[in-house]
C-alpha cells in the first residue's frame, strides 16, 4: 500500500475546481489544514462565502476525490464558513456594523432590479449570512412593500440613529419607512444625496456580513454619492436580454469601472418565459444578451432568471420568492446566484483596517 502524503492529497484536491471560486480550493487558500494518520485523512476547509446549501455537496465531492488516492482508507472533511471584510474604494471609511457593501444597479428601470435585490439579500441570508438591505431609491422606494413592512416605522432610541426594520431575517432601511407610501418626494439632488447619507450612516446596522444597496436606475447623483462616500466592495448589474436594456446596463458597468468599484457580474432577468398553461418556452425579450455582454466586458454572467408570474406576485404580496417558495426552482436559482456573488467577492483583497490598533496620545 502506497504511503499517503500531504503533497498527494493537495494534488488530488487541486483537481476539483470550485464552481463559485472558479479555482481549486488549495490555490484559493480555503484548505486550512490536512492531517494524515496512516490511511486516515482529515481536511479542514474554510469558505469565505455563505454556502449552507453547498457544504454537503462540497464535502461529498472532496471525499470522492481524496478517497481515490492509493492508500487512503478513511476521509473526514470539515467545511466551515468565515466571512471577512473586503477592500472598498480608496479613501472611503468602513461603516460600523457592516463588513461588505454590494450595490445592485441596472442603468435602466423596469428590469426587475429591486425584486432581484431583495431576493438576492434573502438568498444570502438563507445561505447563512447576516444581511441587510438599503433601499437607495429616494423617489420611488419599493423595498418596504416587497418585504411586507410598509406600515412599519423605525425607532430612534437616542433621537440621532435609526433602528433598522427586521423582516424575514433581513435588516432593512428605506425612506419609505419615514414617509407615507403615497407621498411624492419632490426633492432636488443635494437633498436626495443627504438623505441617502443619513439612511446608511445613521442606521444602527448590527454585525452585517453584507449590506445590499438597491440603487435607483441611471448614473446620477445617488450613484455618484455611493461611489464617493460609501465603501462598496462590489457591484452587480441587472439587465434583461433586450438591446435597449443592455445599452443602459453597459453604462452602469462603465460607471462602476470609472469609480473603481469591482463589478462581480451580470444577472439576466426575464431571460425566458415559460407558459403556465402549456409549458412552451419563449424568449420574449431576446436571447443571449447578458451572455454577449459578459463576454464583451469580461465579467461573469452570474445567472439567468425566468419571466415568472410568481416572482411578481410574491413581491407584490410582501413575501419574496426566496421565502414564499424556498424549495422552488426560482429560489434555488437566486441561492445559486448568491453563492456566485459572494464567492467572487471572497477572492478579493481583504480589508485589515479594523484589525489595526488605534494609537491614542494622552
């Protein structure tokens, strides 16, 4: 029987390319320890992204690979999750209580960005992360209704900070919590940017792994404020396959590149319609647009979502699909996308600023 060595175990582990990291776990530095006792091998893996729905699959895959090594008689795989803070734009300070900020943008309205944002946030939470969502659309806030808490009002124990509203395990904040749903926000740009600053900085966020920011369409004041004053670790672009939506999505992508915010990838929404009566599939808004854009700009296509009436109905009813039908096909697509988003972010440079001691001269 051949002797089992660390080198042989690492070589075998390198054969498995993780679908969310796009590289093997050894190169990704996710393999923290390998213990060998004769033919018994014990491996500790620490993932930097929430993956509750993937841990068992990963452990089974690694067990299969390592068990094939000559001389191995027993394999133990321990997979744990540790989410770190990642670097944002230079010169922008981290917000207390938040490790990572992910901006969700579209460039164009009507592509389902807010629906995607809330389901992405809920999917990250379902995978085991602590998640918050900030509705940055001051003129047309929709998250309060989508989360079923449009009648709620945030508390302010000290008269200075706001307590986020909790819904389905998410910490949420929106201008929609502070004004009546039918009240129009007739504000100029400076008032809007000030409101956004207050909503994010004056909210008492509690130990969030991720804060999802649901941006309004376009590339205006709010997007510029986000880039200059809020530490964004990554962004996601939502589009539909049609050419006119892709045109504006490209503008959003270019904006993030100019302000040095990493684009984690593209989500293609309403990619295909499946008839609820006969099951016929039809590409109503065109086909392959998100894929072509990802190839053109060298960014990942994170996933494609169908044009499904249930997605619309669930959010209108205040119970998004990920919680309304957690075992359904659409919820599983959102969870897959959430692992791709957080997996890509886990490969970025970490932010160690919070680890440094403060020097106080007295």
